[in-house]
C-alpha cells in the first residue's frame, strides 16, 4: 500500500512540470528505482492508472528501470555491485573488509517523461 503515496507524488511532480512547459498529453514516464526499494512495478502502474484519470497523464505508461545495489569500501575505496539475494555478510571483493557505504539501490526518481 505504500506505493500509493509514492505514486501520487510522481503524478504531482509530472503534472506540475507539464503545466510549466505547456504539455497537453503525457505518454510515458521514465522512472529509476533502486533494487533495494520494495516498491512493486505492477502496483505503481495500477495506482497511477487510477489516480491519473482525467489528467494529461491518463493512460501514460510507467517505464521502470531498476538501479543496482552498489557499495563502496571505506577501506580501499573500491565500488562493487551486490545482488539483493546476496546481501548477507557482504565484504569488499578487493580487500575483504566489511566497512562499506551504500552508494545506490534505495533511490527512486523521475528520469524524464515523453509528452506532447
């Protein structure tokens, strides 16, 4: 259910930018969502379809690109990707240290939109 407020925020932002740029119809919205996000693509689209009715975004397709989980090692400064299913006991593959900082994987943002 947490997809609904996120989806409402996406719609609000897109409609605001559409108004500011004289857009009359939004065809697609390109989103980047981190692999660690528990937002479900299907539910975001369903909620979007429902709340965008009657707006310039009605019928728009949400194109979602998942951003991989990347950590940076604080010891050797190397960066590396990790699969979500392998998140247990993560160590730097270069130096073996566990002092890590999450670089990407939790974010979500609107990259751009296709409109007329």
